[in-house]
C-alpha cells in the first residue's frame, strides 16, 4: 500500500513539477519584460526598489503552488481501487464473471495525462505487473472462479508457457492450502477449498485492476498510440526559461540571492534535463526491443482468439480477427513465422494444409471446458478426481480415489506425468 501510494504521488508530482515551473517561469519572464520596458521609461531608484519588492512578492506567491498538486494522484488511485473492488463484489454477488475472456478489446479509452507522462519516462517499467500484483491477481481470479483453476487460466493471466504455468499452479497449491486433482479425463485441476473462506475479504480489498495477458497489453498499446506532447514541450520551454532567468531575468527582477538561483534556475533546469535523459533512455530501449514487442503483440493477439473462441486460428483467414485485438494488423507471412512457437508454448499444434495454417490448442480448450463445468456444478471442498497432491487435509473432503498409504510424492508425480503424457 505504501509503495502504491508513493508511486501514485510521484506520478502526480512529476506532471505538477513541469506545469508549475512552466507557470512560474513564464510569469517571471513576463515580469522581466515589463520591468525592462518600465526601466527604459523610469530609471529612478524608487522604481527599482518597487520592482525588487514586486519580484520577491511574486515568487513567494507562486512558490506554494506545487504543494497544491502533491497528493492528487494518490487520492485518485485509492478511489479507482475502491471503485474496482466494489464493481468486482457486485459482479460476484450477481453470479457474473468479472474475468470474461470474450470481452471486446478496449481500443478507444485514452489514458490520462499522468499515465502518458509516466509511460513517456519509463515505458513498460511503469505499468508491468510486479510479483506481488501477479500473486494478488491470481488469488482474485481463484476467488472469482469459485476455487477452481487450471494451467490454461494461469497462461491467460500471466502469459507464461505451459510448463511455467504447471510450476506456478503447484506452488499455489502448496502455498494456499490447495489440492491438485486429476479428473477421469486426465485433466489437472488446482482446487482451493479454503481460500474462499479465509482469503476472500483480504483478496477483495487488495484486488488489482489488471486482467488477461492481451488486456494488459492493450492498455500499453494505447499509451504508445497516444504519446504525451504537452508535458515534453513544457519541459523544453522550462529549460529555455531557466537559462533566461540565469543570465538576465533574476538580475532585472532584483532576485540576486542564492535561494532564487537554486529554486528558479538549478532545480527546474536539472529536473528538465533529467526528464529528457530518462525519456531518451526509455526510447532507446524501446527501439532496441521493437522486434520483440511486435512479436509479443502477435503472440498475445493469437492467444486472445485461441482462448476466447476455443477454435483453431487459421491463417490467412483469421488475419482480420487477429487484428481486432487492436495490436495489429500483420501480414500472413509474419503470422506464420510465430505459429510453431505459439503451439509449443501451449502444447498445441500448428499444421499447414492446402496453404492454410491452422493453430490448435486442444489441451488448453479441454482444460477450460472442464473447469467451466466444475465451476457451474461442483463444490471446491470435494475432490473432482484423484487427488495426487494436497497441502492440507480439509474437513469433509472425500476424494474419489486418494493415494494409497505409504505411496511417496515422487511416485505420485511420476504417475501424474505419465497420465498427462509429459
């Protein structure tokens, strides 16, 4: 909570710093021009004294402005989190699914000035999921999905490969008192009977507003498509105005003290130079990773179709549907170039027949169909097949086919891998 508040404050402060110093320096520049014009008409000492006093009063008046902006971003962030949590609770109580894979792509909502400025400076480093957010997202998802998840769900949320999802699911079971069941069809299900009872309030209060892999990338792509122009322009003007104050303005206005030089020249000048230096570093990094970003966009767009339609993705027939994610479009040859890698990640297949490439993810679709059925009819406190791993013995749990006494975990894992064809 402290880190989130500090980040929100810093985002608001960054924008406020540029805008406030622009206002201050522009006002001082106007005051300098007026003073110079007045000096040409009136060179008596009394006029000079009045000008010195006026400059000091003006600086004192304007110097308090930054503090009026300080906590805006933090308060707004808290409001957004509370609003998201309330909406999530309402949907769950109505039996609705807040994680709808078939939701249309959000390609129109323009990010705020603060968000665009933050992206201008730090790029994806400012918006990507950190480990704590990933964990909270998984717990929120488990709760929303009535205690049942599969490897397919983990892949869609985190964008990991199937093998990585397998390791993450096992860790979740061990950490949050879950059970790993194997259905009669050989589908691995991660079941969390106790999470809904013990973790629900905490999870609801901490729910992050993230979403599926392609939804998070859509937010990033909107930031790339709507770059901030206002703040960099104001920052560049601040550099010029700070230099004007250093070599002319402060002397004309009678602000010759070190405090005026530090506050009206050094601070805005150093801040503005660092602003562009950080942004240049981000732009250089993005330019170097342009190819990877493009490939990831293709991957996520195909993932969206595979997971939402649960049908094969065909190239070139589905090229337009792939582009509907808002991250494209791409030529068929470029789509074909990543097909095999995507199929390998999902333990699927990519075959070409009569010039048409077909990408399938039968294993993922089978898992999704199984957990959908369990969420509608099953109780997470009872096993849904053979329980091969459990981190806690739940009262009232009656597995259909549990491990025999004396069977060790290693044997169970080997048997599970054989069943899954690993």
